[in-house]
């Protein structure tokens, strides 16, 4: 009986570890029969290096694909970038995601988009006293980053006028040309 009791925690930990591994993260180039949504929710386990920025615009259901962009220093072994900064762009929906991987230097707009995000200030008290607002249908703007201390951070807003949402939207707009290949692959795959 004691052996069974000792085995139970081991089996529980193994099943939890296996459950964590089951979340797919868009890091490999190509089109995949996977959704980007779980990766956005499980951002702490997404492969990333220090000083990585990952951001996304997740439209309301049926209003277009989700676009996820990661600007990574390339130091995480799981990214297989050999220490070279990489730009990952994923465009996906509930059924499929198309991912492009290029050196960060191949996207001329990347430094400007990065600076837009790094300059963002997050006001903690914005609309704090205005009352509760329930948004049933809205895009969600995600910003996830690892700071210089290795701390993982993430914020998400459905308020399209929040400074973080505006910064994410502006960064996406700057990266339009770099997002285009993944968007084209996604649309071609849908045809």
C-alpha cells in the first residue's frame, strides 16, 4: 500500500508535465493543423530567450485570423536560432496556423516596432473609477515579454484604446510587410 501511495505523486507529476508539453507553440516555419490560442494562454511555457517580445492581436471570433509576432534574441535552444535574433510570425485560427521564421535583421521595420513596444507605459489605474464595462465582442491585444532579469510578464486588453493595445496595434502596422508572408500562406492554405 505504501508503494502505491508513493507512486501516486510520481504519476501525478508525470501527467502534469505531459499536459504542459501538449501545448503547441508556433516556432517552426510552415503551416500546421494547430491553433495559436493555447500558446497565448500558456505564454509562460512558450520557448523564448531573455529580452524577448511577443505580441498578438486576437480578433473577435469570425473577424479574421490571430496574428502572433515574436522578436527573439535567438538564445533559447528550443528556437534553434543558434544565437541569432529571429522574427517569428504566426497567423492562425481555430484549425490552422502558418508560421514564418526569418532573421530579425531581415525585417527592416522590426527595430521601430520594438521601440514602440519598449516605450509603452502601462497605466494601472486607467478607467479605474469609471465602473465595470463588459466587452463581449472585442479584439484582444496581448503583450508578453521577458525582462533583463529573466522575469516573464504578460498583459492582455480588450480595450482598443488602452495604451498597450494602441502600441501593439502600431507595432503590427509597422510590421505589415514582415507579417505579409505568413498571412499569404494562411490565406493560400484556406483556399
